[in-house]
C-alpha cells in the first residue's frame, strides 16, 4: 500500500545549514539573541530619540600623557580626549551609548543625572591658577569643532546644551575656563550666543531703568539653565553662578558681580 509521507516544515528548516539559517533570519530582521533567545529587530518604534542631549566640555589640567592615564585608568573618564599636539589626536575612551564619569554632581535645566544624559569631551590643557590661564591650541579647537558637528548632528543636540563643566557645576568647577573660545564655537554654528547690537541696546535701556535686583539675576540665570538660589541675596553660591556665566559669555570680566553688561547679555540670550 502506498503511504504518503508528510514532512513537517520545521524538519526541513532543520536541514538548512546553520550559517544559511542565520543569514535568512538576519535578512528578515530576526536572529538568535543571548542564550538562544530569538529577537526580532525588523520593526522600530517612532517614539524614541538619542540618550545624549547635552555635551559637556572640560580641560584636563594635565599634559597629554597624564590626561590619557587619568581618564583611562582612574575613577574618572570621558567619552573623548583631544590632545594639544600640533596635529591633535582624538581618543574615544568610552562609547557614546555608555555613561562616562566626567560631570560629577551637576545640574542643567533641572536635570541632575548629567553623566547619563551627556557626552563628555576633555581637552588636554593646563588650566588656570588664579587669573593665569593656559591658552588653547588653535588646532585643538578646530578639531573640537569638527567633532562637535558630528555629535550634534547625530544626536540633534540643542545649542543651549553645549556647555562647560563650570556651567553645570558652578559651585565646584571652573573648566574650561575664560580662555575657552565659546564665541568661535557659536560662529561655527555650535552653542548659544547673543547678538552684540541687542546687548548694546539693552545696556542703554538698563542705564535708564537701573540695574535689576539680585532676584532678577537669579531668575534669569535659572531661565537659561543654571542652578542658582532664588533668595534675592547675593550669596557665595549666586556669585559662583554669575562667575560661571561671565566666564562663558563675558570672559573679559568674571568677578561674579551683577552689572549692566551681565544683565544685558542675560536679556539677549534666548
């Protein structure tokens, strides 16, 4: 008697060589994951964005060799290190999808987990002692600008979220210091800046109306991202934030005192 043998499809699949099977599964977006678990990657949700929303810039206070040693082997790290060689070398020390330990206790626009939200970039630079600061290598800044354009484009980072360590931790940090060329970055389309003519007009108006009180400065600093007391008192914490703001936007004078030009720049910033 003739018997019709029915072959189950899975038995046929089992005869396919393993490498070919993996190729077929990958083509449809499905392939074995950890411990044999099959994970389908063929459909992606539209409701998502990058983990990275902030870039924090630092100086290392050390030479190239010491900077690399500290950032790769000690309990501190950054995603990138840019050396100050005549032709700067860029090290990626931590993958952007992973958290680097560069920001410490810090805050920006109310966000406190800055390490989790940011890419940290260290520039090999001796930093400052008192009012003496080491200048930045122009080639190093050119390299930084190229790197920033790439990171900003990939992660859609807003201009106001390209900041210095002193901006997010003004009570502890002063890097990247008053010689860092924030205006040059802004002219390259990176970071937040202000219109000089608008500042001049604001100064004239403030001369007529008078210098705002401390509470106004605290409110405006909070509006543009800084963490500052709102007591209406010019205490040490408020002076530290004003110093950080002035280093970034008015580096010729960063004494931490409220004045007409500082108020005018605050008003001009979006």
